[in-house]
């Protein structure tokens, strides 16, 4: 019996362990940190041996194959030792794909991938497709393959999940955009990061479809360097395309060979902002590829509700609108969030800096931001970038969501918007962006 070792005891790792158990492997799971009780109880229920708080090398380096959770870098000494021993290291996505014959729509990108994934899932559900949602969102893909049956999956895939994917194949692959993010995991090389994103197109053939942003320079640059056999379906807000989607005045036009064109009025879309036009275009093209009727595509994109922590309207208090955009963990995401605001902004920014270049935000901050509330342990770069724009009296430091919300309430006046769009990772003060967003919302509701 082959032995599979899983490194990491979160959603991805535990899902992989359950699938390995179901498929008859000898399974062992190891997590150097403490495993959440929710996941520990799942492992006990499935009678899967595990350890937490340590890595026992003698129980790991005898594996026939290792499934590594996406949060663990390849540079970790234990992973390096496994590689030196010649033990194959794969991702949950690679492993689950071996046992899944469903059609797979896979989405990656630096920004917009969660919204686009959720839009496509909602669209297919509304059309009556037997569809699952997984990857970097919802339940573990591997766990669903082990315990459920779907005809189609919509999978959000981060570059980390793609790194150890080799034989997995998407039927429809989408890259929303590629902008600097997580460069610390890719030797601070934009080229390496972009190549990681393009792994989503591995193994695709002429029966498959690749949907991408024709306006994204880095995506187009990479496209010129690789051969993709799949049918190309670009989307653009700048020019008409032969097949795909483009913006014609206030109308999105979606065209595919041998199918009736689908037109969508921007004013009818549920999600506003330039970035959400791109997300809606990608979702509409995927709907056309899946043979969803035009009226169903229109109805779904008009009735969809925003993803939690992504430009989520929390409440209006004293004429001030509070928006939770905690998922904006890089400069580009924060740019989109600021760009679509039409009221004076009190901006909450800060956290664990990933090598951010804030200069691209200067013009928007000058135009739209009246005050800045920093929420992070080290805010020196933010002060240096924006204090000359907003003035030293209109920028302050806080160390919690509660403190940040109170500071914003002091700055904000009737007609303003308080925008949590942090531009940074959350790990200096919070467990993850979800906790950051949840604590922000709780603080807002206590005002």
C-alpha cells in the first residue's frame, strides 16, 4: 500500500487526507503549527493518524508521495529534504484531479479571481448545472471529490496551488490579470510569478478555452512566450475582439463563433466599478462556453450579491458609508477599490507589507482620500508615501480594527465613505484577511 504524507492541517490538507483515505492509501498528516479543532475532529472521524506542533521526519520522509498545502514554501528545510530524497511533492489540486472526471473551470489572477469564481458558480447554479465550488474558496476540492459528485467544478486557484500542479488540466482556464503580489515567494521576480500563474494553462488542448484580459500588459507579454493550444477568448474595455467580450459604450458585448451574441448593459450589472466590468466579462464568456442562455447570463450578472470582504457595504451610520474590502491585500486591489469611489474617502490601510510600491496610488489618493487611518505594526512606508498628500494631521496609526473604526468615525462626515482596503497582508495583527474583515464589521456595528 502506497504511503501518502500530507503537510499542513488546514482545509486543503485535511481534504487531501480524506481523499487519500477513501482511495485506499496509507495516510499520515503533519502540521508544525496547532491544528484547528474543527480539522482535528475531522481527521479523528476518518481515522487518519496525524501530528500537530511538530514535524517528525521519520514519519514524513518515508512517504511515496507528499501533498503539500499551498501556504508552505518549497524552501522549508523539510520540503527541501524530501525533494533531495526524490519524493514527489504535489498539490491538493493535482491529487484531486486524478480522481475527478467533471468539467473544470479554473480561475487565477492577482485580483478579481474570488469575485469572478463566485460569479461563474452563481451563474451556473442559477442555470441548473450540478456544480461544485472549491480551490481557494469554499470547501476543499479534494474533500468534495471524496464525498460528493458534481458534473462541473468552478475552482479558484492561487499561484501557490498551481506551483505543484503537473498533470491536472482545466477545461476552461481564466487569468483575470497579473500584477505584483506574493513576490517574496518568487525570488522577487515578476517573471517567475507570472509563469506560476500561467501554469493554469498546462495540458490544455484545442477542445479547451483560455479566457484572459487583453488589456493586461503582463498577461499579453507572457502569451507571446508560450504556446497555448486552447481556443483564445480575450476580454477588453479598450478595443473590440473577434471572439470574447469587449466594451462598446455602456454595453458589454460577448461573442462566440456559431452562437448568438450576448449584450449586457453596465447599469444592469450587480457589481459596480471598472474592475467588476472585467470580472463580469470573464464570467459572461465562461457562461457562453458552457452554453448558458443569454437571458440567464444577464439575469445572473444582474442579481449576484457581492463577495464577503470584497467591497462589501457594511452599513451607513451618520451619513457615512462603511465598506469592507479586507480582501484587497495588494496595491492593485486597493487601486480598484479607490477608483470606484465617488465620495470623499477615509481610507484604512496597512498590515504586512509584501514589497508594495505605493507610488501608483498617489494620484487616486490626491483625488479621493481626505484622511488615512493606518492599521498595522509598521506604517513607516505608508506615512512616507501619503503624508505629503493628505497632511500630517490627516493620517494616524492604530493597532486594532476597533481603534481604526473609532479613528475613522472621528475623521468622517456626512457624505463620506470609510473604506477598509488595506493593500497589505493581515498577518501582523490578524490570523487572515477574513478575521480582519469580520472584526472591522463588528466594530462598525458597535458605532
